[in-house]
C-alpha cells in the first residue's frame, strides 16, 4: 500500500483566511480584545502551536495545555461560521486527483494536517472533499504542537494498519514544515507552491519533487511510480 499524506490549507484549498478570522474572533470573545493577525505566519504550523503563540503574545505568559485546548475548541466552534462568510477555493486539479487515487487499490489517501480532526473535517466537508480521506489513520494536531511529532504518530498508525504491505509514503504540502516532517518519517516529499511560499523558498528545503501546482493525475501517478 502506498500512502499519500495530504496537507489541507495551501495544498488542497484556501479558505479565504477563514481560520485567521476565527482566531481573531476567539480573542475578541475570550480575551475581550480584537487582535490583528495579518502579520502572523501560520502556514505549516499546528493549531495547537498557533493558539499557544497567540496566547503568549497576548499575555506575555506561556499558556498551559488546558488553556490551549480551550482556545482551540472555541476556535473550532467559530470556524464554520467564518467558512460560510469567506470565499475560498479548491485548487486545480485537486477535484480530479482525489477521485483518481481513491479508485486505485494500491493507494490510500490520508491527511497530515496541523488542524484537529474536527477542524479538518469541517473544512473538507465545506468544500465537498471529505469523502476521499481515511480519517481513522490520518495525522492531526490532537495533543501535538510540532508537525514532526504529529507525522511520527501518523507513521505509527499506518505501520500498525498495513504492516508489511506498506510501500512508499508521500507527504504533499505547501510549506517547509511539510517537507521537514515528511523527511522525519522517511517519506518522499512533494512541495507545491500554491500557498504562501514561492518555489525558490521551498527549493531551499530540498523536496523530492517541487511543482508550482500539481499536474494532471496521470502525470502525478507516473512521477510517484518512478521511485519503484
């Protein structure tokens, strides 16, 4: 079994900054103040890390995990409202690629995302993509603050499920953190410049395959099979 670990934001789709607007509202409701997050680079970070750093900036004190968990939970409650108010998009040709690989018995599509499982499902369902992913064996932020730790946990899940049948792992993402965590678990890293990082910045981290945007599924499959 070959595993495609997909990032969400900046790789599959962009939400029109719905996540940032939700974080701003959390501050307004929980902290009693409005905060401008336009200069905060959240790309590739886990929701836990983002919440932790935002609370630290606001209070000057590093929050404990329970405070972070409460902040993240409130964020998720506001996220759907923000998704419905913003205009995002699914990148081309994602709506062709996902069903193509779903039909193949030698590939499974999982998530490796800094979102929680509920946050990820919310975003994907809003854009009609949730049916293409095996959530049970995917990697989510959960209690993890750093993407490498999250990736190692996801690796344990797929090793337990597929064991000796496991072939190649591919991590597909739009940030240096996706490349880094993919290398941490021995995966082939596919970097796509549809997020905030341009090609030259992603190239500095030496991904296995670097593209401005993903190609047609047949071309992608040919590239994936070239490692055999």
